[in-house]
C-alpha cells in the first residue's frame, strides 16, 4: 500500500505557483520522498526527491517539514503543460527501493 | 538525460495469443528494470522487478506464468503476456534504474505500451 496521502485534485491558474501537499506520517528515517508526474497516456516523469532538506531544481522545489511527516511540491510558475497527475512516493534509497504509486493529485492548470 | 524506450507503443491482438513487449535503456546500463500496469483512470501498479541475469520478482497477485519477464542484458528487458485475454488489456509501462552504483532510487520510465486484446 502507498504510504502517502494526497488530495485527489487541485486547480491552479497559469503563471501562478502550484503547491501540491503530501502527507507521509509513517515515513522512516532512511526513506526518501520522491515526486513524479504523469501526463496523460505517457510514462511517469521524475521531478525531484529529498530526504530532509529542502531541494530545488529546474522543475520544482520540494519543501519537507522538520518532522518529515509531510512535504509540499512547488511549481513556481505553472503552465498549461504542467497539467498532469502528480505522485508523491516514499521509498528506500539504493537498490532496495521500489516505487509504489498511490492515486496522486490531478493538477489542472487553467488559463 | 537517461532515455528508456518501449516497443511496440500499441498492439492489438486476438484472445489467446501471446504478446511480447520490449523495454530498452538507450544510454545507460540498467541492472534493474520494473514493469507496471495501469488500467484506465487508475494509478500504476507494480507487477515485477527484473534484475539482469536473474529471475524476476513478482508482486503479490501477479501471475508469473502469465507475465513472463526476461532481463537478458543490461539494456533490455522483455515482458511477454501469454495467452492474452480481454481483461489483460491495459497500459504497460517499464522503468529502468541506472546501475552506475548511485545512492538514489531514480527510475526512468518508458513511454508505455497500449495493449488491446480483442
């Protein structure tokens, strides 16, 4: 079973920041938080991951709370092409981790 | 970035036939590949983990005799759906993990194969 809880759907205005929350209250100390997204009828795309520090890359920022029980993915300037299902996944690192997908959040970016 | 391809992208077959789907890592060596299945409006479901040169590990409830997985090289894994039936119609997606010894679990996904069994 997925170890995360995400809202089913969210809307965001084009050009505004999209903030996608994720709860992972049972995360263990050696588990990472990964974010992937899936645009309709395509394979998932890696976005970002983190352990406990906030992370930023060219796609997004990941904010992890100090107790690591929740996190937020931030798309700073959402575009219509960011419309997708976003998955928050908690998993071990290295060769033992598997990606178990929950239902994710369907983000609809509107003009 | 790392690229994973799948072939074919779409396949339509008659009930009772077998279908082979290929997954290739194009610019990296993948010691581990994964196979997922996704039904319409549902999330991805992990079917099996495939390690190069060894038998695949199947998730609970996945029939290993029906879904044959072969990972014969560091760049190729195949999924064969044997004696396919309409209920096997689905979107099959593979992913590959870079075997370069990195710490992280980043997987690169293929574009998926749409299987329709008539």
